[in-house]
């Protein structure tokens, strides 16, 4: 298109072209397109062209400026449109061809932005309303040389840049190939990306619709840690169903709701013990032979294992105030008792000795004499030490 316009610039000004009436709208459309190009070329060729070297400044146009403005060189340039009231009415137009490396910016006479033309771009401006200084302008960009349009559709080289906001809509586009990556979309809204590729979103990737809460992944797929932000991932999905790191997460995983103890019995196996039952003996650490578990000291201390042999010996036992642990066979419980009570209980059942009654006593002498109620029994065997090696003889 640009090449056609430049070739026609060398010819004389052309007369205005109008379309005859055709019997169908298709011919009307083709004629209108031909008439537009013809009249545009006529306008450009009649006024000549002005070449502006890009310098990063502002070129101010007037009513006597040429219709065709060409920007060349390195960098960009701003073009300020004339006072609209000084132009020839709504038939007035300007054509801008940006052959420079930078951006060509177009503003109205009041310095309001009209449009920008990227490097290699071409735009035609039409004055729609000349009642004010700024006027009302309409712009129509043309395809640059990097775009080829044939019966098979357009072929675009370089980068296609869209607006930051707005919607790009295609009702018949079945697939798109970007850098060798093929993306297809079916009629039911399924987005398919060729195998071995990665879909990356730097911000938020939203799956909307009635089934928007379901994301299906094939074998070997990996779901990132932030995949579930609007709602917690469920236990069935391999998560904790909790929105934060708390005890709720463990409750959800184990399924236990009572108060008690959770015990891991093996790989992936857990059991629960209620608080009323406590920790069973099987779950305690094994103890050594003849070992007690507790605190044998006189102050608060950590529970420990100890044996009788490991206890500190009592150098001056008190037969009345010191206690021993016994098992009461009658009550079936453990009880405490002092040595004095044990000694009294041991002799309380002796009522007579060889027919003698009363309190027995030992009388000092060469021989031990046992007296009872005024009578005596002589033990013929003398005492040696503390009965060491001695034996009672005949009475």
C-alpha cells in the first residue's frame, strides 16, 4: 500500500473519483476502497511531500504545510497539527510516514494527543470538525511493509503489540503458533498447549466459568505451592484443607477430633489414644531390669530411671519415722510401714516358750539364761560374738 502511494506521487494531481452504482454490495465495497486510495493519492501528489529529520523535537504544521509528511533518521519526532479553523474544512487531511527508528507522535493544535506512529508505520488523518482551533481528527493507520496480505490471510513479521487493556476477540481462530508453541482452543472452551511446554503467569492466572474450580493435570504434572489462594486445597487433593499453618491442618489430615495423643505406628500409619486412657505401657520407653521410673530426689526433677541399688544408703535409719513399702495382701494394695511396727508384728503371736509364759529376757553370764514368769531355762551353749558359729544346745 505504501509502495503504491509513493509510486503515484510522481504523477500529476488526479481528479476526484466517484463510484457508480453497482447491483451488489460487494462491488460497492471494492469501488469505495478504490475511490479512497485514488483520492488520497490525488491529494498527496497535488501538495507534494515534506521530509523531516528526527531530532526529538516538535514540528508545527500550518495551513500551508504539505499533506504528506515523511520522518527519517534516528529517533522520534512530534508533529503538531495546524489551527483547524484555518484549513479547508472537513476535506482536510494529513498523511504521516514514519521511516525513522523512533516513534512519530501527533498532537492537535492544543497539544492534545491524537495518535502515535511506530517505526515503519503509516497513518492518514482526516479532519471531521473544523469549528474549533483543535478540531476533531480521525486517524486510520495503514499496514507497513512488514505485513503481507493475500488470500491466505495476513503474514506479519516482527512483534505484534496489543493494548494493556481491552479485549482481543477471534471467533474463528482455532490455533496459534508462537515461537514453535502451538496453542489451540476448541468450541467448548478447552485451551490446549502442546506437550512439553510450560504455561507461565507472572501475576494471577484465573480459570473462570461454572467449572472454574477444577484444574485437571496429566500424569507427572506439578502444581505450584500457590495454586490455591481463593480457597484451601482439600485433603482429597493432597492438601491440608487449611488456609494457614495451624492445628486445623493436622486435624483435617488425620481425621481425629477427640482430645488425646496421636501416635505414629509405622510408615503412613497413625493411631489415636484418648486423653482419658492416657499413654499405654506399650508406648513407653523400655526400662532395665528391676528399674523404677520416677523422681528419687527431695526436689522437683525430670522423671528418670533408678534402681534400689542406685539409691543413697541411709546411715542412721529411724525405726519409727522411716518407712518401707509393703504389699498388704488383705487389701491388695501397696502401703507404707516403719521398722518398729514390723518388729512388733513379728513377735506379737508368741504366747509361751516350752510351757513358760510372760516376758522373755536375756540375763548376762557365762551362759545365756532365758527367764519367764519366775522360772528360768539355761542354755548350755555359751554366746560367742553375735551368735556367730554358735548353736543353742539342749535346754
